[in-house]
C-alpha cells in the first residue's frame, strides 16, 4: 500500500521508503554500502529527483542518500519538526537605544520550506525575537516589514519607499536604523540610500545573510546582532553595510554604502569595500574605526531625503566583439543614461563609436567605469580613450559601475542638462568618488588576512 506521508518522494525513493515502512519525519538509522547514517527523514522537494532520501543529521546538516546504496532502515519513531519560530514580545528597557529594523526580504527574513526545498520569506517582529533573543541585550527593537521580496526584485520604488520609511522612523525617535535586505543587490540599495538620504542624525545599517537561519552555519543571527549594535551605539551617521569580515565569525566589517560590493556567491564574508578600506571592524560589541572621515551621529541634524529617480538607465558590461546594436537598442527604446563598464582604464571597441556618437547626439548621458572594479578610469592614457571622450563619453573616476548606475538615475531625476548632469555625476555626494585610492585599499584590510596567512604558511612549508 502506498504511504501518503512521504511528502515529495516518488519513484525509486518512495518505493524504498514504503518497502521498509519508513515515513517522512521518522528518526532513522540508514545502513548503506558507504556506512551508517542517523537522522530525521526530511520531506523531498517536489521538483527534485527520485534517486535520493534526504536526511537531517544530528549536526543540523542535510544530506542526500543515494537509493541504490541503501541496505536497510531502523526506525526510532517520529520527530516532526515544526519550523514555525516561536513568537515572543520584544522586551523594553529604557536604558537601551531604540532601534528600528525595516525588513525588505531576502534570506535574512527567510526559513526553509521543506515542501519545495526553497527558501521562503518569513518575517515578523515576534519571530525575529523568538529566533535571536540576544537582540534584547542590545537595544529596544521595533520591526516593520516594509517588503517581502528577494533582492533581485528590488526596484527604485523600493529604494524611495525605504528612504521615506527611514525618515518617518527617525523623526519618530529611532536612534538607529537597521535594514534587512537580500544580499544579492544590497550594494545597489546601499548606494541608492546613500544618495537619497542627504543627511542623517543616526546610523543606517544594512544587513543580510548568506545562509538561512535553519542552517547551522547561518550568519543571520550574528549579522543582526552586529547590525543592531552598530545602529544603536556607533557614532557613524552614514549608510553602512554590516556583514561578516573573515569567513569565520570572528568579526564583522562595516562598509560605506557607495564603496561596497557583493564579491562571492556563497561565502559569508562576501561583502568587500572596493578601492578603499572598510570603515570599521566590529567584534564583541566593540567598534574599531579604520577610517575617520565619516559623518558623526548628531541628534540635532534633521534627516533629509531626496528620492527623485529616472529609471531610464542601464549598465552595459563591455566584452570583446560587442556589437553596436546593443547601444542602438537602448537609444531606440528610450533610455536616457548608460553606464559602461569598460575594459582596463575604460575602453570599448571601435565598432561601437558611431553608436555612442549617435546616442550622445540624441541626448543620452554616457559614463565610463572600469570592469576591473579597482582603480580609476583614465581615458587620457591611450588615443582610443581620448577618441571615446571626444564622442562625449564622460570618465566616471573611481565610481563602481553599479554605484554610477544608481547615481545616474538619481541625477537624471533632477536634471537632463548635459553640464549639470556632468557636474553632479563628478561631485562626490557620499564617498562614491575618492581623490586617491587608499594604499591599503587593494585587497588588504578586507577581512581576508587570517585565511591568507594560513594559506601562505601551508604553501611555504
Ligand atoms: N537571493 C537572496 C536575495 O538577495 C540572497 C540573500 O538574501 O542573501 O534576496
């Protein structure tokens, strides 16, 4: 008889569960040709193959066991997991700072859905406190779910909506703001908020997590604690990103919103300051400043926002043999601004020149950045760079391509006058252009040194 409890299992995997009378949530020992494994049988993603049984090991890790290797099961009863996080009311302590956490979605506000195997959003104030009770040692926390989207779905409307919510909460007395956000596009939102929030009396700290909170290696709790700590106690009144420094949980790094970028698809230490040093290092509730040119917390400063945005903008990442129709199609479709991530010091191939010329003639604003990420655009070095400038393409100094893209949308929200756009684009508003690159800004002081030292020792034995 078919066992209906075997959620998501089918074919060979379902047959073997039925053969040994095992159900999902059974606590089992599985004897295989590769050894014995103990754990709980988890539901299977409906879209996954029928060749594996998924087991949650005692360590918390999930493994898949190949059906053909299974020799027998011993079952020790059932342990159905309830993945609902207990809701608790956040305690209030008059001595602690009032921090507001604005949730926008992403892994930090997610849990695993065992039906589909996917990570699904789950964010409520009570759930958050239930999951990370240490937050109550740091601050009085109010949480507001602004949005519940994975960050690839964030748009300029979300950026403006977040800036407006920050203004409202700061005017209502928040002494620090934390923004929970998907990590994939957090650096775009950090840049957008850096431009849209013209001045702030308190820290605005963006945070996310690379691993969801049901996983033993999750960075969600520590990142939240570090971010609320920075928001509540630090002296830095800027838009920051707070995430793991090294791959271990030794310390967090604080990065400036316009100089930060997600650099690894899965490491917890994925955010890196590019072309500068991080702002500060944070460990065990202590902040060690690395940079000192930051705006300071000042309760009397009014929070000012400027959320205009023209979204008719694009980034074009240059690659060899790019055809001019890429540029033409943007112009034909009404785009008003293009940021190019060019090769080396800021180049594209000759066949693109006529299309760039035409685009500029038709009123499109084109800015050059570098796909090397580190370093400045320097279009005076080669003739080809000068030629491109003569067409009207403007070198974007050391703005990161994504930052220049966000800034161009923000600037075009104010003006389309060519000179005014150039003046605004080349004036640093939030540290997006620096006069020179910090000598220690290239790869060092980035949280990677402990791993690097270990690696060098191993190589040089
Ligand atoms: N895809 C997710 C997001 O950016 C990843 C994360 O949250 O880290 O929304």
